[in-house]
C-alpha cells in the first residue's frame, strides 16, 4: 500500500430532548497499491470490516465502500 485516505460520513438524528445518536455510518477508504492483486485488496477490506471491533460494537449499520487504485 502506498496511500490511504478515508472519507467517512454518518447520519445523526436528535430527539426532542436534544440527545443525539448515529443511525448510519459509511466508510469510503481509498487505497493505492503499487503492486499485487486489487481483488485481493478488496477481499482484505471485506474481511477486516467483518471483524472490526468498532463496527461490531455499535447499534447502527456501518458500511464500507472501499476503492482500490493500482499504480
């Protein structure tokens, strides 16, 4: 991997008391690899997301939409 950036976004709602909570989060990592298999890099993202402690600990969906760029 030669570069990594993420453009995460979330949807938050507030109730009548002013308390807020997230209802959805999407991660959009953009990974640049210099060599190797882009399909394998995609699979590694899927595997990591499936085992992610944070994504598995929250009560709202966390989606991951990676983009793999091969130089």
